[in-house]
C-alpha cells in the first residue's frame, strides 16, 4: 500500500531522516516519485513475469529493532573469523557485532555514519542508481539511511573480503527494510566485498528492498558476491548498480535461493575502454518460489569485454525468470560480450522464462548469447549408476555439478567453498 | 560366473539382440567381435543395465543372481563394470571426487569401510601408474575436455580402481593410437585373475594382440553366429566379416 509508505516517510523524515539537507531533498524527491508511479504492474514489460501484487497490497511497516547474539550469526559467517564484518539486524547497524578495521585508510562502516562524517558522499549516493528506473529504487532512496559503506582509496589492496551481513529476525514479520550500500573502490585498488541477506526466521514473511551502488575506479579490481538467502516466505527486491572506469575489472557472483518472490537487477555501466566485467549467477528454487534475475550491461566504449553466465536449478512448482540485456553503442567497437543462461528443471511443475536481449549498434564486435532449459542427462545418470552410485545420489551429484560449474568461477577460495556448501546443503533436501 | 540364455533386447520397436547365449567362467577373457550394427555394444550396455534398452526375452545370471532384475548401481556394486564406448563428460565434478564416490559406494554395499580422501589417494596413486598418468588428471572434471584417448584411459583407470569381477569393455580400443592401446591392454591384463572375467567388445582384431582372449565370438544380426578360439580373430582380420555372414546365410 503506497499510503503506508507515505505515512512512514513523514515519520522517518521527522526522525533523523531529514539531514543533511542534500540528502533530505533527495529522499523527498524519491518519495514523490514513488508516490506518483506506485508499484509496477504486470503491464510493465520489466515485470511481466514477476507479479509484485503481494508486495504492493501488503502494508509493510519498518522492521523493528532487535538484538541478536554473536552465536546466532555463526551459521552465516565463513572464511576467516577475522574478516571485516558489518552486521545489520532488521536493517539497523549493530556496532557491537561488527568489526571492520581496514588497512591503508580504507573504511567499512554503517552508511549513516559515513553520511554524517563525509560530505563527499553527495557526489555518489543516489547519483548512479536512478530513481526513475524503478519504483523500488525510489522507495529505497526515500528511506535511505543505513547499509554498508566501503571505501577503498587509490592503490590500497584489501587483504581480506569485507562481509556485509543483513539479518532478519522473527520480529520483522510484516516488516520492511531498505538497506542501502555504497562501495567505492578507487583507482588501482583491490577489494572483495560480500553482501549476505539471511534470516533467523525461515518461515517469516517480510520485505527487503535493497540498493547497492558500486564504483570501480581506473584499473581497480573488485569482486562482489551477493548471497540472497532470505526466508522462503519473504519478498526480496534488490538492485546492484555498477559504474566501471577505464581498465577496471569487476566480477559479480549472485546466489539467489531465498524469497517467495525475489528479484535482483544487476546493471553495469562501462564508462571507458579496456574494461572487463564478469557476471555469474546461480538461482536454486523449490516449492512455490519465484526468483527473477534481470541484468543489463552497457557497452558505451570500445575494447571492453563482458562475460555472463547465469544458471538456475528449479524444483517443485517454482519459477525462474532471466532477462539479460546487452547494449552496445555504435562507438563501442571491438566489444566482446558473451551471455549464457542455462536452466536445469528437476520437476514437472517448475518453469523458466528466459529472455536474452541484445541491442548492438557497432559493427566490429563479438557478441553471443545462449539460453537453455533442460533436464538431467539420463545417459550421465546411467554412467554414474554404472559406477555404483545410487540413482538418487547420481542425480544429486549431476545437479551439483551443473551448479558447481558456475560456483567455481568465484575467485576467492573461502567464498567459493561457502557457496559449494550452500549448494550441497540445498541439494541434500532434494528428492 | 555369467550365464546369458536366449537374451533378446531392443530399443523402441526395434529388436537388436535376437537370442544370445553365452557362458563366461571365472578367469576367462571373451572377445565379442562383429560388424557395425551387429548388436555388440547393445549386448554390453544391456549387461550394465542401460535404460535405453528393453529386455524382451531370455535370462542373464551373474554369480547366481538374476542380473536383469538388478538396478545398474547394484550390478556395479556386485562387481560388474562397463567401460563405455563413449564415456560421459561431467563438468563440475572432479575426476577424484567422482571416482572416490564410486569406490566408496561399492565398498559400502559390500560391507567395507569407506575411505577418506587421504587414504583414497594412496589407492589412486598405485592405479594411476597402471595407466601411466600423473595425479593432475584427477583434479580435472570427469572426462570434460579430455581427448578421445584420455577418455578411454580414464575408463581403464576407473576399472583399475574399482577392481570389477566382470569387466566389459565396449570398443575401448576404437580410435586409439598404439601407445594408448598398449596402456589400455596393460590395464586389462593387470586385472586378469582366476576369479575375474573380462568381455572385450571390439571391432578390430588389433586389441587382441595385446589382450589374448580365451574365446572369440562373432556377432551378426543380433546372434552369435560363430565361436572359436583366438585363431578365429586372426581369420576375421585377414578375411573380414563377409565370409561369416555368407556362411550363416548359406546355412
């Protein structure tokens, strides 16, 4: 209900959401925008396969503050216990659970603290992810306050990944949070950042509406992992908007396994020549879940490469949606862009809608795309069985193999191992 | 060990095996030869339980059990191994993981303790020597990006590790150069044992210079039309298959 948000916005503005002035203005404009356009409908091409009626008709109110123990977070942490960690519970930063000292003047902190401290954020925050593009982005911007802020100055190499962990508790039932993240990796810097959305209440129904803006500076190297493990009764809408500068390398991995309805948009703008972009995705769905991935890459300059592989494993009566846009401007000669979407259907009731969308206006480019929807190869199943592996185990192994192929593209070993674990854990529940 | 009686099988409406009778005793090596389309590979795959084929008649008894009543994995666990003519690629699963999974499933089914990755490595190292391979091959995905020869060699490695009681080689020699052929043959010969048997399905006599069979059977039109000793293979090599088909036709 739009009115609920309008009402909550007034309370939010009066209570700390009103400063600094530049931001108050931005929030107000975003709220006006949202109130005007409202939630998208099935008539909106971008939302054709993903009806957001359950989100639009509910009256989600701000998720209440809650405390959780460090022990409760343990199942969601991996890698080295010393990794910089930012913890948010029901959308609110938890300083006592976080520890984020970084070397070389790099910073990882709550966005709210950064806003209060650093006026230069005005140049970035909300400047990259346009509110005009999506009602959800407008809504997030209206309530923009907390989230992960990571700043890596020029030539600083982060030795360990920064983990931003967004936890939702049972108390958040019927609640909404609007995490807002800003990652700035400056020229020749190197960073790995993990964004996790998890829940302590697997059956809870709540709404997460996240927006992340990423800046990858000249010749910078950024690895971005997004793990969406929300409750399977929850709603998750996320936008990741990336701006890449000359010769930068950005690689993204998104895992989506939670949510009754989950949508993620990944938009990458290539603002100069010599850029490399890798976009990997994996979605694992079951029951009645609907998981939607929309990606868009904008090749505006020559000599850039983008490589995209999204894979889905769908069980039960779940649905997967993939839409991959590749735009190549006339001046973006020598573009090398490859997009692949492969889906493995495990049940009769599961279904996938996949749509590659290439708009190429340059003539000296190499652009390919491919989408497949299929079932397990029965000859491969027989091959494994003929080696003594029982049928159910053979199917699990081959399903794992299908997913693992993309997981193994993650550069950082501990992240890769965690993804492996999550995939195996999920497949263990398959019949 | 293996008693095949009047075995009939096909795919869809097409009958491919039209009554095969064959008896294999422990310690023996049987070669099954025949022209393309004679049913050699079908016989091999039916014995392993390939779901694409339907058995329409006859019986197969293996170690006193009704083989046709067993699931493919149960056959493997009971010691039946088929080296595939076209080994399957499994991207995303390492050769080491796959082979250890198979090894442990077979051990588990036989009431033996499973091996952890470290102990398995010891088993593996010795077997890699049989196929003259470096351990690096084990970290590659199963058959993924392997050359034709590497795939066949991988089948022999699996066979060496799993130590089947009844090994069935389905045209493992096809497309191999002489070095690879020697390695494959060596793998099979190392497995020869008074309690084990091997069925070598091949189109060419060449392999039988390395793996010396006790019996040679010629398959034609889904039936065994001639059986003999090793000399039959040599005769086939020099005279081709036509004379047998003519002989059968005349009879």
